[in-house]
C-alpha cells in the first residue's frame, strides 16, 4: 500500500524573534495560495503541521478544500539552532551540517533534530498508511528527515530549497520508493 507524504516547507515569513507566532509575509501569503493550488488535486486525506504559525498558514488553504482540520505535530517544528541569536547564521548552520553531533549552546544537533523528525515521520507512516498526507514544516527539519532516508538530501540540497517548496515522498510500507518536487516558482 502506497503512502504519499507531501512535505511543504513554509512560505516566506515576516521576521520576528517569536518563532512560534511569526506570520507569513504578503509574498508568503501569495505563495501559500499557490501551494493550495498545487496540492488541491492530490487527493489529500490528512493535514499535519508544525505548531509554528508560518507552517500552519502555508497549508491552511487546504482545510476548506479537503474539509478537514490541521493536526498539529510538535516534532515537525524547526530545529532549534541556538538558544541565543548567532552573529553569523550561514557559518552556524554550515557547522551543524559538517558535524552532525555538534550543537550550539542550547540548540539541537543534526542528530537530535533528525531523530525527532524521524520519530514523527514513523508515527505518521504507521497511523496513516495508504493515505495522502500534506505536512507543513520547515526547511532544516524537512531535509534532515529526507537525509535520513537518502543521503543525497544534504546541506547543499537544503541551500537550494525555495520558500515555500513541496516534495512528494512515496512509501511502500516504510520504504521510500520515490521523491518528486512539485513546487514550481513561476
């Protein structure tokens, strides 16, 4: 039985230090409408999202189309890079991808964040076998999960993601059998 997960990296958001409540920007809202257009014909059965507002807002347009509410899954939230702002984000993110066990003060290493995401993935695959599931999440978390399944999804892949972005991962039981990108910027 094939299960399809549609990982949706959230659309552009208005920066604020409040990670949980940071909303989509105007551009992000427009792109979220495009996400809805792309996914509305995919026969989505289940909507799941990180608790972060920007991830919820990116997939919420599907609620009226598929007639279901979004299930919030804490473990699909973005990885915590550090408990304090870091001066050089690019250097900080590169460091955790270079050494999967390294973490900045108060943050999550790739190992810890990946384990959290994979645990959530396994729960979804078990609970919703044979369904089409859209998951609103974040770039690092999405790629860490994808990297666990296939090492070609790495830091270089993460740097090339769009915001938003959509990847369809198809599973036969719990075995990844196909990955397709559905997002098209135009």
